[in-house]
């Protein structure tokens, strides 16, 4: 049985962690990005379908392309962040069950004509993996700025053309400028949103 994490770990992952929009110029290494993925990949998904696909935007030309595709309110964060991750879902995830769920026959559970069922499964599980991604990044000392507010069709055309991938959300990554963090917003208490039956 696992033991609860230390209070300092819980603070880093949850209670003291924040969504950041302002960044220092400290770079994020390739090794760190690989380590984030190497933690993310262990999170459970239904039938181990693992539909998350990632593009890490760091170099000037792709960053300029991305800046043209994010909302005005997100541009400063994307421009200043050392890396912005594009978190997408693979709508052909079922093609990979020979690797991900061998011997289960899981591929036969998905009819390519059932676009809604495939999309729902891909969205639900890639979003789940997106949450693991944020926790993995925080666990490795990175700060995160997940966001919506972008031209999804434009991002799909610019970064995922000729693939079955579709953008889910984007997340700035780096080392935050803590002097510019916003005050923490409220949260619901347990009894406002949960019940034990």
C-alpha cells in the first residue's frame, strides 16, 4: 500500500501550485520535456488507449505561428514562456491497441464510422492525460499555464496537418515570474459539490 505524500509534495502539486501567465527566461531542456512525458505516460486511460499527442513549441518560427493562433489575452504568456505544449487527441488511437492492449481485441470495439464514440473516448482520455501532464510537469519543478483561447482549426492545420490529431488545449511551461502571480481565486468546499452516499 502506498503512503501519503509529504506535505511539501502535496503543496508542489496542488495546494501551492498555481496557473501562471508570466515567465522568467530560464530555459526548459529537452531532457526535462522528455521526463515530463515519461511520467505522464503512466497515468491510466480506458483500455490503455493513450490518445494524448504532444507538440512542444519552443523555436522562433513555430512560436510565431502559434502566436498568430492564440487569443489576444494569451499572447503575452505564450510569447514569454520558454515552451508551450500543444496537447492533442489522436482520433485513430484504436489503431495502436496491438502495442497498448495486446491480446484484448480492443481494436474491434471501435468502429471507424462511429465518429462520436471515437471522439468521446479520445477527448475524455486525452483530457485525463492532460491532467497527468500538468502534475508531471509540476513534480519536475516546472510551472504550468494551461489555457484555451485559440484557433483550434488553425492549430490543427498548422501543427497537425495530415494526421488524425486534434488540439485539446495548450499549456505554457517554464519557470514562473512569481512576482506577477494573481491572487488565488476561491474554491468550493466539499459539501458544496460532493456527497458521500
